[in-house]
C-alpha cells in the first residue's frame, strides 16, 4: 500500500507544506492515465490527521502544456470558489526539489466512483446539474485565458487527417462528415468546459455527488463539446436510455441550442480512435464499447443526413 520508492520525497514535501506535520503513509490511487495520483496522510503535532492528493502530470500533458500544474492549480481555485465540488487546491511545487516534475497538492474528497445506477438513483439529474453549473461560471469575471480554445483544438484535429485511419471505429466516415461541415456556425456562447466529464471523474457519497476531479483537459468552448463527451461515456457505462435522459436533464436546467450536437457527438466519437483498447478494462468491455460506439456514430450521422 505504501509507495516505498518515493516515501521520503512525500515526507519532505509534507514538511515543506506544513513544518508541524509528518507523513503517516502514502499510497497510489489507480484509474487515471494522464497523471500519477498519490494519496498522503499527514499528522500534526496535536494529533490531528488529514489526507491530501498529490498529482504528478505525465509526459503527454507536460509536452502539451509545460505549465499544466500551475494552470490546474489556478483553475481549481476558481471553480472551488464558485461552489463547484472540485478539490480545493492546497499547494503547488514547481521547484523540482521533491520530484522531477511539478506537483499539485489537492484536497482529498471522501467518495467513490459509481458505475451502477442502482447505487445512486439520483445520479443522472445530479450529474447534469453539476455540468450546467460548470458551464455557468462567468469566464469574463475570472482570468482563465490560460485555458486552451476548444474550437482551435478541434480545428487542428479535423484539419489533419492521419494517413492511417481506425476503420473499426468508423474514423473515415466520422472525418468525412466533420470535414464537410467544419467550421460550423456556433450557436451557443463559449463557456468553461471540464473536458472529460464522465462517471470515472465523479465522486459520490451516500447517493450525493461530492467531487469532480481531473481537470487537466479543461478548455473554453461550446458546452455541447462537454455534453457530447458525457453522452458517449454514459452510453458506455449505463446504456442509451441513460445517455438520452442525461441530455434531457441538462436541457431542462440550462436550455441551449442543440442543433450542432451531432457534430460534437462525432468529435467525441473520434477521441478513442486508434486507442479504444487502452480505454477498456478488458476484452468484454471493449467489445461492448465498440458496439455502443457504432450505435452512437450511426445516430449522429443519421441526424445529419436528415437535415
């Protein structure tokens, strides 16, 4: 359970954050792919203990944005102060004194991920409401210019067709449709996007949504980009009925123009191209994900052809 190799580094980090604290234990948290996440437990001189999360971004995130740790720290301060149940940022270290890469220390939120709707009957309404709350954050009132522009991001992806396509996920058909329509006319105001809002990044306790984690893909753009990612992941996790109910729940709380949703659905469907095997937990899960992905793509293309 204890990360013996780096325990001394976590102990020194704990002392730097709070000279009156000592490290009791450190253990890896599994499930993420873009960052190494470690939980640490500290004890103060008066005997009180607390847990924190130490995030070390991976090579891909650092190559994309060398300031990703500082940006995540700044963003979490904004969203936490806005009342979003995101972990409060506690400490940022970019000195290299403790680890080779920058680290962000965050609040530890007691909760667990849920992949059975029976375990949280109110999951979909809460899931939708919290996403609308993220999208409502006033970007103009906060300095979040460090976040990437989602439209520019997708313009680059759509404009650069790879030589080798993942035809098992209909990548060619998806790109044909997106290339023919890009750039489509925006119908919604840009807002803050989580960028990876799916059940694996949501923490629950006693049926209540208590935490939204992993904000390294946050961006500024059309809320439909976030909605589409959630739709595909909900389809994979819970099925088509859950996906459509989530969409209705979002629309009921924050009415927006859904005309461009089929395009953003296709963007979401393009994300796992060439790497779905890395996203699936096992062969059976991958087979189910492929089957549902095909239905998702077919639905989006059918909606576009009906116009």
